[in-house]
C-alpha cells in the first residue's frame, strides 16, 4: 500500500469511531454465512483485508462481520433484488433505511503478492434474507463501520471494488435467490475485489408462558404458552417446572416440549413454570408464569352407626369412609356424639377410613356429627343417623294391698322404659 493510502486508512479509522457511536451493536448470534462453494472459503475475521495482507493464489475469502447492528442512518447499496449484475448500482445507491437491524458479511478476492489464477467463482449462502449488496468503492468505504472490529480495511484505496467491463476486468454478480449470491471474478495482480453483503438480522423468538394459572390438587392444569419467531425460524420449546410445597409433594408434568404442557400435583403447591424457546441462532429466551395449585377439602362418602338400640353402658361404634383428591394430604377426624362429648377418630390413611367409639352416660336418642380435616385446612362434616341408647326398664308393684278371703283384690302396678315394655306378674302366697 502506498504512503498516501495508509494515511487515508488512518483518517477512515477516526471517522469509524464517530459512526459506531451512533449505532447500537447487538449481541452476536451464530454466523450467518452458512455455505460456500467453488473458490469461496469461509474464515474467521482476519487481521486485515489490505492488498498487501490477506491473499491467496486461488481462494476467495468470506467472513462474518458485525451482527445485530441497528443502523443509525440509511446505508446505500448497489443491489437489493434478485438478478444478474455486471455494473455498479445507481449513482445514488439503494437505501437500507435507518433503524433496520442488520448483519454484515465480507468477501475478499486478493491476488496481491500471492499470484495464482485470477479467475475465481463460487456461491455464497446466508441464513437470513439479503437486504443489499455493495461492490462500489465509495459505498464500501461508507459501510466499513459494519466491518469486523479486529479487521483493518483499506478505506478508499483504488481497486478494492468490483471492476465491471469486458476481458480480464469482467467481474459478475448474481443474486440467485433471497439468500444466495453467485460471484465470478477476475482478480488481477496487485488488486483486490471486495464485496459487502448486508442481511436481515435474525431476531430471537418471543416466548410468553401465559398465566397466571390456577387449579386444584389432584386435577390436571393445562398451560397455554406462545413462542412466535419474527423470522419464522423453527423454534425449539421446552418447559421447566419447580414448586414450593410440603416435603414429599409430587407434581407430574407432560407435554413439556409443546406450548400446552400439563401439570398435576398431589398436594397444594406454588409452581413456577418457565418456557424456554430457541431458534438455533440465539441463546434460549425464557418467560415465566405462576401456577397456583389449591387444596381441596376431603369428602365423606359414608358414615355408619348402629341402626338398632344400644344398651346403656355398651359402646356405640362409628365407622366412615372418606376421600381426598390430594393424595399427599394427611387427615384427622372428630365426632360430636350429641351429648357433651367430642372425641377424636382413628384414621387409616391408606384405606381412607375412620373409626370411633363412645359410651353414653344416659339413655336417649342422640344425633352424631363426624368431621374430617386435612393438613392444609380443608374440612368436611356430615351428620350421621341418630343413635338410640336404652337403659333397663323400671317397675313398681304398688301396694301394700288388703282384701278378704274369698273376695278379689285389684292391684295397681306401673312399669316404664325407653322402649315399649311387657309386664308380667307372679304371686307367691305367704303363711296363712
């Protein structure tokens, strides 16, 4: 490079610092040059693309430059449509408008001191749509701020652009489709053919876990998330669930790679559901939703007490069967016996049954109430059938009585009891 060219490059670097200051540089994603063919070879950003630097006797080098740049002003390009081109674009160029988020990619065919075959060709494919192609030197210079941060560019040095014409200077560009470019180059000794391709920046998916959601223990809750991708890329989705609950609580999930997973917890819980989405270009993006799993009160399906009267002093036994959709819940029970007594029932958790027993102090007809509670505050009560407790009947023969021999004497006795009574007299004559 001539001394004047080096001075031009230093001026360009000073300008670059100002231009970059007015644009936002996004985080890089995976490289967007996906396939090269023919003489084209993809490389990592080199130290420089000066005519005295990177060169090859037969290769055309390509590499990714800055990615995720929000343009602070319009960028002028030579071509932006499918077609074949053998001349520079219109004098004023075609604009990629300010505010567009773009990725940049570079091509360098440099014979330099390497010599070799000047005729080179190949295909360049990108993972995103092409927004514009730059081959004219002024537009290359004006867009060098999109270049790789550690690479030196030749600035306005002559012969860095494509040369269109005939014979040995006949370069050719074809935008084959929205993501493919074919180039045919005749790069002469001590010259370079350079191109910049600006593509649409790939945007990350936008996951939304939805919610908040609510459901009950023992029941299935279905979530409804979304994860649209601005670029219509295939999106890989996954859900992760964590919960806060009593020790031993188990939540079963299904469909965790879909947008509509389900969760079913065997106890009340506070669940954090995290939807993760990736398009293969960006790190996974997440969205969080809360799922509140509430307790359900137990139910009593049957409560059995003696259907026939029970003798005073004999135990009255109660048995009952209860249910709970919260399989992890534990339970207690109590029985109000209809007198002043309230006692605890004996719980069989595996059988979901309860038993209790009581001895009454007095005969009577008693109304019983069974209550079952779970460990999360759920409660249910049910009144059983009445229980009849009977004591022994009482009897009085009355008297004493007087009468005359040979004459009838009427006695007047009495008898009482909780149940209907049967009376019977027996007589034992005394000594006359």
